[in-house]
């Protein structure tokens, strides 16, 4: 019994210690942001690696998720003769939930893991130490551009995911199952509100972007500088980011759509 | 070619005022440092004179690299002072520390080159970060530094295409890019073939003399280190156990120094890891 308690205590302390370290780390990264404005080229470079290179997986996944939504939604709606609402259903599911959440999960797997591994290996090969000794602080030089690029990329990727998903739903609903084109689009236009649905979805994806990139860069920076340490950190990034996103999503949804 | 550049640079340096020529560049007093409950340094005093090559030697795991990190301010000692050019490193503010580091070069064992940019950009990195020189001047500067280490032709290669010895030479060119007052070499000879080793030994000596720098070489390669060092400190188990010129150490009477310098397998540092009696150990296992 005491052994179990002790384990729990140690685990709790360890968790809060890392959370504290991650918060100090984040504040240091944020402090380095003003200097980054003068060197925006560094951010653009990272936008390419983090955002542009994630496009393929986002577009393909978005298309399939939209198609599945179209298929499943049609089967349910058709029983009530409400298949004309398919457009609303697909678009609402995507902009409110699936767009931000699935895009963030894919982002964690594609870009987050790469960020952790890259930063972890830079640490393991003494590149970060080397920079410090050249009087270049790695936080503003290496971490901050990646963090900013991640936070900018995430909402854009989520928006692209949702847009492509709607097109996927359109292909299946209108193209294959014969839903009326006019009804599909006009109901979507009429029922989806800019501030309640789209804006809330964007807010969600910005928050997910901060959470996912923060975890990814922190895990890399905090990794034990060995091959095993970096591999563990990469795994932790994907696991922790996924859990954090789903948890934060519940909280945000409860606040936004009560 | 290399000597020529050296003379020019040396004559430039001679014109600069140097008021504290005789005081040591680095003064370490009563340095204590421990990590993970283990004492690494237990009251070390050492001086690194200006313009000379000082070697710090000792068996693996005695904290030689740690000493360089303490001098560079990447680690903080438990107590003691580390004066570099009359500034106490552990007490410097972050800003002053970074200012001081601009005048320090460090050569890491792995080279620590940035793997996503080529050789030229690696050498240009500190120049671009710390100066606003025009592109043409950066180009000339980088090519001069690469020429000094004999790798001007390798400027377009990526770090992954370099051999270990070449990577270390590129790192050396990068370390001298901003003309530092001192340079720290962390195990520069480890894992090098004889030719690269010879090149590095020559480079360290030449650069030290040509640029009028102060060099600190941390190493356990006795032969190469004795060949280039002006003064040697030997560290073991957290203490300085011997120091002197290479000749003095070569003729030292201390059994420990003798074992280390001549690489004898047994002596004051025993061949066996501490264990209970051999016979007793064998018998107890049988029962």
C-alpha cells in the first residue's frame, strides 16, 4: 500500500517538475520572440518544413475523412428523409471538431515528432552546446522560429483539412449518392455561423498549435542526449500531444458550445 | 601560404595595446564541482598563461571536458572562482557571459557542426550571427579561415560528407572565425588517423602562434600532447596531481605520473576494479 502511494507521489512530483520546467522554457522562448521579427526568414524556413511538408498528409486524410462523413451521414439522414442536410452535417463536424482535432493529431505525428527528433539530435551531437559557446542562444535562434512556425501552421492546416473534407463529402454525397447540389451548398451556407462555428474552430486549432508545438520543442530540448533518450522523447511527444489535444478539446468544446 | 597569412596577422596584433601581457588569461582558484553526488573537482588551482598552449591531461572520466564547460560558463561550480581575462565566469550575467564567449572558441570532440548547412555556411555562422558585414566580406573571411585549415576546396560539402578529421578542421575554422583570444580543444586527437592527427597537431601549434591566441588542449593522447604543449596539468580524482613543462613531466619521479605518461597497465592506478579477494570470490560462488 505504502509502496503504491510512494510511486504515485513520485510520479506526481515528477510530472509537476517537468510541467514547471516546460513553463519556464516556454516563457524563455516567448521572450525571444521580439528579436525574431527582425529575422523572419528563419520562421519562413521552418514554415516550409513544418507546414508545407505536412500538406500532403493533411490533404489526403481530410479528403478521406470527408468522404467517410458523407457516406455515414447519408446513411443516417436518408432514413429521416433529411439527406439534403448532409452538407451541414459534414461541414459542422469538420469545422467544429474533426478539422482541428484530426489535423492536430496528424500534425503531432508528422511535424511534432520530426521537431523533437531534430532538436534532440542537435542536442545529442552538441550542436546546441556549440551554439552556446559561439555566443548564440539556441532558444531564440533554434527553438523560437520552430515554435512560431508551428503555431502559424496549425490553424492553416486545420482549415485546409476542413475545406478538403467538405469537398470529399461533396464527392460522395452529391457525386455518388445523388444528394441535390443546391441543397448541399445552400443549407451549409445558411446553417453554419461564422462566429459560433468557424471562429471557434480556428480558436481551437490555434490552441492545439501552441500545445502541440510546445510539447514537441520542449521534449526535444529536454531529451536525454543519447539515441535512446531521443527515441523516447519522440514517442513521448506523440503520446503526450495526442492526449493533451483530446483533453484540451473537451475543455474547449464545453466552454464554447454549451 | 599559411605562414604568410600568419605573419601578417601577427604584425596586426602587435600594434594592439596589451597592458596585461604577463597576467594569466585564466586563473582558477579553489574550484569545487560535483555532479550527481559525485565529487568531480576537489579544490583545483590552475593558471593558463597568455599566448601559450596549455594541456590538461588525465584519464578518461576525470572531468577534463567538464573543466572546459566550467570555463565556458556552461556549468556552474559549487564553489571557487574562474577568472577569464579578469572576469569571474560563474558570477557573470547572461549578457556579459555571451559577450565573453564571443572571444572564446571551443572545438568540440564531435566538431558540433550544424548538419543542415554546408561547410561554408557553418564557418560563416558565427560571423553572420554577430556582425553585419556585407556578403562579399563574409565570403573573403570564410575563405581565409578555410584556407588556414586547408579546406577551401571543401566549402560546398555538407557535414555528413566530411571525414572525422575534416569535420574537426572545419569546426576549427569556425572557432577562429571571429578571431577569439583563446580556443579550447576538447580531445582534438581522439579517433583520428595518423595523418589527420599530424595535421591537427600542426594546426593547433600554427594557429596558436600565428593568431597569438591562448590554447587549452584537453587530451589523454600523451605523445601528441607532449609534442605541442608548453605547459601540462595532470588531473586525477578531482585534484591536480602534477604540473610542469613536458620535459619536467617526462622525467618526473612520481609513480602515478610515470604510469600515465608511459601508459603502463598497472601501477598506482590498479588494473583491477576494486573487488573482494579473488580466491574467496571463486569459492563462494561454488557453494
